[in-house]
């Protein structure tokens, strides 16, 4: 304990000097070199997080950022995640991580001593520590861009707390799936019309266990904050959110019916948002050709009763259903 305190005091003097001179790479290397000492690593991270990372003058501390792929049903993000994984490996020399956000977070939390970490991250903790979690992920993976998919609804809370942060985000893509299609999917899974509607209309905080990637540590439970379909949809299609976080709305039907144009538009959006990636039409076509099965609709247009149509229509306003051709 005494030795760690001595090391801590020595390192924060270095850190203060590095930040004073905007020598961010030295800060990152210093932290990486302390990863084997969980207690010291955690204390140093908390120090720079509280004193520097959330200040405007250090908003360019990270060279890496998040690319978010979001949809109400996580399965609807898979095509874009798989495409970017394929395309980037062929065309970009930078390192990337592709995974579900909660899984990436669980891995980074492995470096926090268990006495400082709750075994469950519920919605309240997500609100209060969202910036802490994302700063931790980016620092832990400072030489990697992050492509993370999730199903959470966007939120803004007091004290400038948000689900995601503009300076940590390259861009986001929100995949819009028709609530009618989702109802059919859930009805097939749950074998119940009532359960299918419940999946669209009601939110229950579901804890999912994620491996923390270090053998002597236990799993951690993380809630996804999906909310109901209407809340989720409205949170990401909001014009202010879309403009502030460089968002692009993508209809799932456009992915199915116009894959070339849709996937190319995704690449252009990432590039225009600040990540310089080459545009190679041949590799887009190669992905589509090699993954033809991904671009076939999972559910045929099964007939729905008028009662079912009316109940599903209540999930969203009629104007929105028409606007997004849902």
C-alpha cells in the first residue's frame, strides 16, 4: 500500500506535467505500463478522468473514437458490423475492435480492483458513469478505433451526462426496423402475440452477464437500457441528436433492397465524420456477393389481423410510420 502511494504520487507529477504540455501520448503510455498493477492503474485513471479528460481544453486527448451501430433489436446491427469488419481489414491499416459495447466495457473493467467495482451496472450507474466507462475503454484501447453495436436508447441527464459523447464519437448509425417486422419476429420467437407486443411496448431492465477476461475475476452484469420501441426510436431519430453526434439513419429495408448504395453511404459518412478511410466499390460488391444470404428478408409478409395492425400502429405515431415507410 505504501509503495503504491509513493508510485502514485510520483506518476501524477509526471501526468500533470504531460497534460500541461499537451503531451497526451506520454500519458497513455504511462497508464499502459501500469496495467499489471490494478490498484495503481485504477487510481491513476480516476485521477486523469476527474482532473483532465472531461475538460474542454483536453477534448482532443483521444485519437481513437467510437463508431456506434445501434438498433432496437441488436440482431439488426449485425450486417453493418460484419460489413465494416470485412471492409476495414481489407482497406485500413489502423487497428479496430468490433464488438458489442457491453462486452467491450466488461473487458476494460477487468483492470479495476473488485472492491472498487459493483458486480452489476444498472441504468442508474450507466447514467452516472457513462463518461467514466467510455474514457476507460478508449484509454484501455488507445491504439484502436472502436466499432461498437448496442440497442440502448439515447439519453441526456443532469450534470452533462449522456449515453454517448460528441468528442468521443466519430459517428453513429441507427438501423430502423419496422415495428410490424419486429412484431412478426417476436411472435415467432415467443409463440405468443401478447409476448410479442410486450417486447415492443414495455421495458424491463434485463441484466446480461459478460466475461471480464481475467481468470481470477467474476463476470459482471450489465443492463442495456433499451427502453420500449417508441422511446428508443424517438431518442435516436431526434434531429438535434442526429446532428450533434454525426448520426445517420438507415432503413433496414434499404440494406436489403439497395445494399450497394447503403453500404457505400455508410463508408462516406464515416469518412466525412473525420476518419480517413479509402472508398473501394469492388470490396463493397465482394462483401455483398460473398454474403448473399444476409440480404434476404428473414420473414415473409405474413398477413396480420386488423387488430394486430392497430395495436402495432400504436407503438409509433402515424406520421412517423409514413415518414420512414415502416
